[in-house]
C-alpha cells in the first residue's frame, strides 16, 4: 500500500497515526524534545507557523506557551484532529507546502516550525524561498529531517536528490520521500537568505530508556534525525 494523500487523509489512518506518535520512541522521546529545545524560551505573542502540523501535538504545546499559532497540513483529517486537540485555538487550514504559501503575506510570521516534513517536499529551494518571504527579518526557521549520518544515508553516498519508497511497518504502508545530500539542504538555506544557527543530533530521553530500551540503544548508537535552527538575515 502506498502512502498517498488519500491514505494520509483517511480517518482511521489519521487516528492511528496520531495515537502512535503521541508517545513513542522516535517522536515523543527523540525528535520532538530536540526540535522544541530550539525554540526561544518566550513565545508569548509570537506569530508562529506550524508547517505540516499533523494531528496538532506540537500545535497544542505552542498555544499553551502563548504563541499565536497558524497550522497547516495537506490532510483535512489531520487539520480536523488539530482543531479538536487545540479547541480551535489555532488558525488551522488544509494546504500542501509543495504549492508554496500564497495565502500568507510577506513577513507574516516570527517563527516557522516544520517538523519531519521537508523530506516529503520535491522543490526544497522553492519551499525555503517561501519560508523566507513569510518570515519577518531575523525570524526563525526550525525544522527536522533525516540525519545525514544515519546508516541509510551513509550507505547510499548520495550525489543528488533521490526519491525512494520507505516502508512503515506500524501502518503497513509505503511512503515516498526525498533523500538529499546535506550540502543541498545547506545550499537551499543560504540561497534563500537563511543563516544556520544550530544543528543538533537528538539524544533519546531517559523515558525512552525506561519505556523502549531496544529503541533507546539503537538511537544512542545511530543518529536518525537532525534538528536545525536558522534565522532569516535582515
């Protein structure tokens, strides 16, 4: 089974996906804490775009920290879950990032948070150019993606963007993603007026060691995701 727009928008799949990523080793105990650590301490009143919000787990966290959150996702069902999780306190709408961000004006946001999304996007320079356009000068872009030193990436020794199909055993589906050399991501940032401030390899949490010892051992030994903070140059 392929992971298409239709599957991602299916209510049963969306509910299962939301349940699994709420408290699991890969998201809750690894990528999510690391990405959230890159946010400023004070978010009150900050205009924040959750780009690829999924079921709204992080959206809710950002609202609880008093950010003014706009959330987008290409799945209507994920947007519905976000609305339910946040009590409609985010401005949530259906939108595919592959189509840019024409609905938003220039400098509309102070922060863009984009967790585990860019490897689904074909034209990354275009997406980053749109991120730069809708960010205010000095605004922050925080994103995560596959780690360039993960075993899979090192074994491939990519020389350019490659589209592959990856099997998700927990859902019995295949999904299409784009793997890129790290240099292409850095170049897309630089060409669109971003300066990278920090790139961190997450460390699995103590809860991960307690609840998921096998996954904890794997993630300690093998980088899986990388979390990046960059700012838009004035």
